[in-house]
C-alpha cells in the first residue's frame, strides 16, 4: 500500500483518475505498485488520448487519485459494469456483477409474483 497527498492508500485493483505529464486526463485501474519508486502501473480505460486506451502505463502515485467505489442501484448500471468487466478481462468482477444481476432479477420476479 502506498500513501500520497491525494489518496491515503492505493492498492492493486483500485480505480484511479489522474493526468499525464503532458496534461491528458486518464481513468483506469492499478495493475501493480512499486513501494520503492512510488510508481503505479495503470491500465487505461478512458483518456483524452485515444491512443493509450487499453494500454498499461507507469505513473507516479502522486499523479493519481483513487475513485470512490460505485454504488450500483439499477439493472442498467450493472449491465454497463458487466461490459466493462468483460472489456478489461476481469473474470472475478464479472462473476460478482453477474451474481448481483441474477439476485436483482430474482427479487423482481418475487415481487411480481
């Protein structure tokens, strides 16, 4: 776990936002951290620079801010996150979201019955 001025603790898997030294904004998730160097390898999911989307780049942890955990409250949000999990290859997250979607569907069926 790393600490910096923007975020008390960064961990592998955290969703972060930040900016490159050239000024482009990024959103992605942490693949790995180096405690010694203060560097995080971030897989870019969204950016002003379309050429880096999908790539993993090294950024200084002081360039990053952890994004708050999303509170998913409806089917459309879960479906969007499932698509994101598929596009990032995160099988564990996909399974978790699919289970949440199934539970939500079952609850709706029970209410309608």
